C-alpha cells in the first residue's frame, strides 16, 4: 500500500510558480509599464521629429514593450536577491520566493543570467551606441538601486536613473545624438516622476521598513510627503513642456502630455489615501499607468 502525501507536500505549489512570482509577472503589466513609458515617450518624440513610418513605430513599440517586460523581470529578480534578508522582516514581503525558501539564491542568479542574455541580445540589435549606453545602465543603476536602500534616504533617485535611461537609449538609437541640453532635462524629470510613484508605493510598508533598517523617501519625507511630492511632480511636468518645446511638438502634445499629466497629478496628490499609506498599492498602479 503506497503512502499518501503529507499535507505540506500536497499543498506545495509547483516550482515554476515560484519563479513566476519572482518576476512579478502575476502583476503584469504593473511594473513593466514603468520601464516602458520612457521608451515609448522617446520613440514618440523621435517619430514626430524624424517622420518615422507608422509601421516602424508600431514594430518598435511592441519590441520595447516586450523588452521592458524582460527588463522589469530581471530587476525584480535582482531586487529580491539583494533584499532577501530585509523582505523576511516585512509582513507583506516575507512570503516571496527567496525569503520563504521556495527558490534558492543560485536558482535566482541563473534565472537572472538568462534574462540578461535576452536583454543583451535585444540591445545588440539597436546599434553599437545604444548597446554601450544600455550596458552602462544595466551595470550601474540597475545593480545599485536595490543596494541603495541600505545607505541612502534617496534610493528612488537610483531607481529613477535606471528608468530614465530607457529614454536615453531609445533616443540615441534613432537620432545618434547625445545632446545633453535635451536629454538632461527629461532625465531629471523622469527621476522626479519615479520619486513620486515609488514613494507612493513604499508608503504602505514605511513603518515596517523603518524597523527593518530600510531607507526610503517614504520614510524620509514623513508628514511632509504631499508638499514634497508636489514639487517633484511640478519638475516632471515642466520637463515635459521644455523638451516638447525643444523637439517642436505640436499643440496636441502640450494638451495631452503636459496638461493631461498636470491634471492627473493634481488628482493623485489630493487623494486622501496618499498620506495614510492605506491602499497605496492601488494608488501606485494609478500613478504608474
């Protein structure tokens, strides 16, 4: 007579689900969108100024969306490897695959390497300049961001540099220009955008993060979070207007992208949940999407 499986083994989810959760694909497209928007904005501005054919724009948009998904997956894997000990101290994150032991560190590293191989292959198709710039971003901002939560109150700045770098890579791949007068303002604006949405997201864990020794803008801003985030969103909207002017964008750009963003941020910043941390995850998805 064969032995029946133990309750613990019979309820253990298959290993592929643990790796699936490690990438946060169960929350898709949240997260992917954050990496995709800067690429899409750069592509749209290139298409406007260079008169790129619509078919090319559509193909490139799909390619960047897929690439952004893989890039976000890789970022989540690396983040969880770095934060494994901290995640185990926070109620919301202690059940993640690494702190719960469902995925080993070696398994996560090999999974990360596979994602990186795909990313590097995609970057190689964008031309030598874009490949070099993309590699710089992957080897600096992407690696540093999870570690920065241990030594600075501004980890969101490092995360913002990584997210903004997608705009730079796409812009250079099409224009061949590394014009800092154009790129510096939009990178600054995208960093401010990242500080806004990531602070909103981190607000839900700020008490536990503080006890666990995690640094974050959500903790650092304290009761002044709303006015501080108002400043950063104003910088972002101003950067959108400025680079739109430099790129010679038409009235629709300023109506939809600039004015539309401003109205949306006013709504977000007036939301009563912003300061309490309740339902921050839902508000984060609104910020990101």
